[in-house]
C-alpha cells in the first residue's frame, strides 16, 4: 500500500529553527492540504520531502522505502510559478521527467502529449513557455508533475498567482485527474476555501517553527460542488481555521 511517512524532521537555517520534530502521514489516495502563516516552513517541508533541501534530522519513507535526502523516485512537484525550462517547448517540458528516467523519445512524447491534453492544452505542444499565459504555464507544470506517474504529488501554492477564474478551472481539473489516478497529494495553500474544497484532510500549521495546530478531516462528500461553499458547516470550518491562524500569529 502506498503511504508517505514523515518522521521527526528537524531543519534550521543558521540559528533559526524552521521545523522541529515535524511528523505527518499521508495515506494511499489521500489529498492533504497544508495551511499556515507565511514563513512557517511549508515550502521547506515540501522541498525536504522532495529531496531538494536536506533535513538536519528525521526520515521520509515513501511506500516503505527510505527516500530521505534523495530526489526523484515517485515524487512529482509543482512549484508556484510553474518554473518551466524556457528553452523547451510545452511538450518537451512535460516529457522532461521521463527523459531523466531514461524513457525513449517516442514513448515519452506520447505520454507527455496525453497529460498535456488532460490539462486542456491540446494544440500547444510546440509552444514555448513565453508564448503561454501564466495559467497555461501552470497547467504545463501540473502535466509535467503527473507525467512521471508519481505516487506522491507535492504542490506548493500551485494556483496562488492565478486569477480566480483560472484557479477555479484548474482546481476542478486537478480533482478530476486526481480522482482518475488516485495519487497521494500534499498541497500547500494560503486559501482556506481552496483547502476545504480540495482536501480530505487539512493540517493547520503554527507560525515558525511549524507545528500542527489542528487537524481537520473535511466532512464533505465528493464530488465537491461550488454550492458547498455556502453550506453552514463549510462556513463554520472556514471561520474556525481563519480564527486559528489569526490567533496564532498574534500569540
Ligand atoms: N535557503 C534558505 N536560507 C535561509 N533561510 C531560509 C531558506 N529557505 C527558507 N528560509 C527561511 O525559513 C523559513 C520558512 O520558509 P518557507 O519558505 O518554508 O516558508 P513558507 O511557510 O513556505 O512561507 P510562504 O507561505 O510565505 O511561502 C523562513 O523564515 C525563511 O526565511
Ligand atoms: Mg512557501
């Protein structure tokens, strides 16, 4: 069974502790959102799980394997602002991970085309990143992460810089793809509504050094609908999380 297990991760930058004994688990097929104040250590945690930043201590297990400090292997990451290679076309950007994994050209381009179409970019295979809008670049970033068929998707405010309409569309696309492939998702956001709309479970982090203030199992059935945002339980939870974050910042 697929499973992510983060145990007792510690990380300081110089004398500043950012993560102290941070532990969390994500179960097979689970969508977990992380909320927390700016600078509390969310991106650092994602980067450590992705192997891009070394932890001072602690272990990361993915599907039972120790992946602490290693990149690749089962993880796809979507960064805020997409972070595409400007010298590669949209299709080549999506195929990048498979290329690194040594997949042959015909096979990787076919896979990349499939995911590019899935995020609604049919016809833009040969476009360069600078020819795409911010929202389209973000879609390419999502397709790139899905294309390696990771068991774990790490998403760091993937929709943070987008306009509301594009964000709503991409949220629904993300859920659609996630439901089809049932990956584990760890999704960082500042949007309380976004977290409630997308996630099975929400972890609310404190200010730095981050610890979990509250864990919320989101009680809404899937498929989620726009109308749920007017539901009284939704509004209560939104209020509760917002109060929690506000009090913590001033504590
Ligand atoms: N490479 C680095 N060198 C030094 N300090 C760093 C580095 N990366 C992050 N930090 C510090 O670690 C803390 C946590 O940063 P991080 O980017 O993880 O926060 P975050 O929760 O993702 O915030 P935001 O919501 O604003 O994206 C901050 O105080 C930041 O200054
Ligand atoms: Mg961040």
